[in-house]
C-alpha cells in the first residue's frame, strides 16, 4: 500500500484486513513467497522477504544485475521456488529473472512496455500492468514478442499499478475459474484478459490509501500436500513401536491412501495411517500419502524417518541342573551383557545374589529345586532375562550317585566328521576317577580307559566296531566312598 502496509483483500465482501502495518519500507510490488505464510517484495533493486505470521519485513539485500548495469524494478511475480520475474519501470520494460538465494537479476530481454507496477500469471501466461493502463502479455522466452492486449482505463479507472489473478472454486480439486483483478488507486476491477476491458468489482476498497502492487496465492501454495512423521526415540531390539503420520491439510479432496516402505525396498509394509512393527535393527521407513482426487501434481507427499534400534542384551541359556551336595555356578555368557553379571533368587535382579564361581551347597536353601535368574539391562533400558532350575540332592539320599557326578554320553558317531567322534567321560572336580571299562553286549571287554585318557574311538584292536549298544563300568571315589557307576551307550555309524 502507499503507506507501506500489506493487507489481505476479500473481493467477495469488498473488505480488507491489515497483515503488516506501516513500516520503514515502501515497496513497489509484492509476490507470493516460497511458503504459504511468506511474500517477497521489491523496491528498485532491493529484495525483501515478508513473514505474514510474525508480521514483519526483512531486507534480503541488493540485486547484482547480469547483462546490464542495473534497473529500476517495480513489478514482481514468483516463477518457481526461489525464482522471481520482474520488469523494469523504464521505457525498455526489461524482463529479469531473479535468483533469490544468490541475489542476482539476469536480463532476459526488453518487452518494450514500461512496468506500471505488477506482473501476474493467468492460466500459464504472464501478464504485465504497463504504464498508461495497458495490459501486456509477456513472452518469457522472447520478451521482444510481448504484445499489448488493450487498455484497462475505463470509467475513470486510472493509476493502475497492480494486476493479480484470483481463483474461484476449489483449486485443489481442479474445479476452478480464474479471474484477473486490476487495482487502481483505491478501486479494484475485473479484467477481460482478451481485450483489457474492465468491469466494476470493489470501489474505494482502501480508504485513504492507494494500491501499489498485489500478489496472488497460487495452486502450488494452496494445494501442496505436506506429510510429517512423529519423531521417535531409539528403541530396543525386539521392541514394538508405532510411527504416526500427520497430513496437512488434514482433509482430503477424495480419500487419503497410505503406503509404508522400508527405504530401498518396493514391498508395501502397511496401508494404514500409522505404522506399528517390531524392530530388530535400525530401519529407515518411508511413508507415501496420496489423494487421487487432488489436482496434479500435488496428489502425493512423502516423508522418511529413521528408527534407531539398540541391540538388547542376549544371555546364553543354562540348562536345568541336577547336582549332589554342591554346585559351582558357571560363568554367564552372552552378547552385549555387562562384565559383572550375577545370579539372583528373584526375577529382574532382585533377591539374594550369587556370583559365577561361587559354590551353592544343599544347606543354602531350605528346599530344592530352586530357580536362579540372570538379568541384564543396558543404558537405554533394553533388558534380557534367563533362568534355570537347580536341584541338589544329598549324597546320603542317592542310591546311584554316578549319574549325577559323571557325564557319560548316551551316544557317539565315530565317522570322522569332527562331531561326536569320541565317546568321552567327564566328571565333577570332587570325583576321583580310577578306571573306565567298555564292553560289548555279550560282556566282552573292548577297552579300558585310564584317567589320563578318557576317550574311546569305537575301535577294538584297530578295527571299527559296528553300530550297536555298548556298556561301561566306572570305578571312582567320592567323599571317602569307593563306588561303581554302570550304564550303556549307543555307537552310531
């Protein structure tokens, strides 16, 4: 406006609302910005940005001209994101393309029509409000071919500085009509783009102020779909998480459809607005939302989000244990577990603590079996738990101690594949082993093993014995008692 303010005009009600009040900058023209809440402004060779939410104007800087030494620019229109078009107010009516980021104005050519103060796109064509009230169709590719359509001066309508294109109907549904509006002094009129003739619209719209320029809001600004995915915190492997999507605007012209992918894959993971899954590794998700009834090319929006996954501890399981009199707790092994892990008598690390290598005796608990727990938790709260049952018998109550004190395999497979090739005897550290004898099913002695070599390779006098059942007898000493343990095993070939 002539007082430096910027207003929002409603041509249906012929009313205005101040958006940016008077300021220190008097602009020649304004243009749509790169966001729905921003505008660009021009004053001779200076470019400004206008924040409609903060209601403030900020200079971006002076333009550097390419192809000419400089120009007086008083008209402006947005061509694409970060790019503006402007025409000079001198007699050459030179057309410039402005790179907002680099603050350069490149000469495209002379239209031959001096700018009165505004440019507008109408159904894909560029029009200029020229001095003397002329409406000019501008040829961007060949500015010298620009042509005068006609005069907008009629019925006392003069001082025409601005032209703007407005949309009637729902632009996002593609069901629209366009009107060109000219601003002169304090009045606005509808322009016939084929002749330049005007008809009354709103009179004395801006009491006490004159219009210097106008800017339209384009379909690109109105109809752009925006998609946001809610931020998510790192999760533990194996944890279930929901990623939520938000679409702006939140009402579809038709119906919103959703597709979720893992980036790099074409497999659709979900078609719901929100995506819920159990994650075992860091994953980059992409959500695609589509409103097929929306005007092209604004039917689709995409967004990506990275779900950071922290490995949870993995504790190696310990099989249930049966022991006599005492049991020495083994080391706790696993993946991503602390070095100082312990056993506890209650879940989640609660209860009495026992450490690996510590010996549990039959006197430690009032009754058996008992369950011992192993629990690990990292700094993110990712946790794991395993447990096993421990049964300790008194040696006085066990008639056949050997099956608790000595580990004699139930089978072996001496076929040279590196797995179970030997029948090997193992025993607890408080057992003193004297001798192991192996017999066939008829009672023939095949092999006698001594404590220094408790392995049998399945041979007798260097000859492979056939697949069959074989028997053993083990003589040993435990707690000052001389004992024998008998049993059998299978040789498989």
